[in-house]
C-alpha cells in the first residue's frame, strides 16, 4: 500500500462496519457465537488479506458477506467438535458455582449473612450460644461455657436445642424443593 494506503484502509473499514455488524448479528445466533466475536474474526481476516495482498477485496461488501458466513460455519464446526475433558465436566448452568469463583464467593457471603441474621432472631440464650459457636477463632466448649457463665456439661444440650430452633426457623424461611428440584 502506498502513501494514501492508510487513509484508504480506514475509509474501507469505516464503510464496512455497519454491514459487518448487521451480518454478524444475523449469523451469530445460529453459529452459537457472540456477534462481537464473529465481527472480530472477520476484521482479522480482512486485515490479514490487506497485509498479504496489499489490496482491498475487489467487491468488499460481497467479500464481507462471504467471510461472515465462512467464520460462522467455522465456529459451528468448532463447537460441534469440542468436548470437555473426561475429568472436567462441562459447566452445568443449574449447578452450583465452582469454588473460588466470584459467584461462589458472593453466595457464600450471602449465606453467612443470612445465618447470622437468623441467629440473632432465636429466643432466649440461643443468640449468644450460637454466636459463640460461629466465632471464627473456634473456641473450645470450656471457653464458651466460661464466656456464657454456664457449666460445660449443660452447653451440649443447650447447643442442641438452639440448633433445633434455628433449623426450624430456616426451614420455614426457605421453601422445600418440589419434584424435579424446582422450588414451589
């Protein structure tokens, strides 16, 4: 490409952008690919041709349509052939998020917040007993009994009663799953 080559390329790219967006939007759903990914693949193909041949396609609009369809076919073939590794099952959208993912961290934090809120609503001494059990420093029964001013022998039965109360409260708040795992 000569001196005016860069300006001509920019003009060509600007003129083809709306057509490429429309063609990609039309072909992407059937190919199982995002329209933006399809556009990017076609832009790359066009820039490679410009670099290799030094000239733009003779009929750019026709070339672009053919390139979009070819990239869509390639994406379909690729997705048809891709299989997860045996020890790495494919991601099931209904499954729990993998540990360490932002979604998993968010759900775990929300679960802890809900549990702590439910603990504060339990009756009698239960909020203090359960809060001591949930302490991140993991105190011993002796330490918890000393903190609460009760005997170590009565802490076990009290803990059981408080956990039963908490379990009943949470069961009333969270509906049981119906048949097929759906929530009623």
